[in-house]
């Protein structure tokens, strides 16, 4: 059975949200995180002259700014082969080292599940 077929429906949801953010905003990456209450936070890459943030770090920042105290899962849709250490560290800071980071391609296919 493929990894996608084994995904929890809530994990499929954050991948779909991340994919939509990437496509809607025509940015390099889309990301979504789910907090301890099941709320989701969705973001795309921020690329301003004065501010550059990955989609995943932006989604984590949105969760923190909204009062989240923990994360259950994170997803990033990207062409990159992996999530950066900085991105995983942001997830780890809020969710802990065991928080899964789902790495998916632009088509939504999960390529890896990484530890935060």
C-alpha cells in the first residue's frame, strides 16, 4: 500500500491545503500545520525585499500568533528534495521532535515523512 493510501484524512487535508496555497499564490512552496486542537494554519512562501520566510516557517508563525501551544503535524508542498533544518526546527520548537513533517511534491504526492 502506498504512503498516500495510509495517510490519515486529517494529514491528507493539510497536504491539500498546502498544495492549494502554493498554486493560488504562485509561490515556491505551500505549507500547512495542524495544532493541538485540530485547527489548521496555511501559508505560502514570503519573498519580500525586506522579509523572506519559507512557507512552513510562516505557517508555524501563524499558529503561534493565533495562540497554538503545540502541533500535531505539518505539511509542505515543494519541488525541494527535503525540508530545511530551519523549517524542521520551527516545527520542533512548537510541536516537539516527534512531530511529523509531510513532504509532498507539487502534485500532492507524499515523498517523505520527516521528524521535526
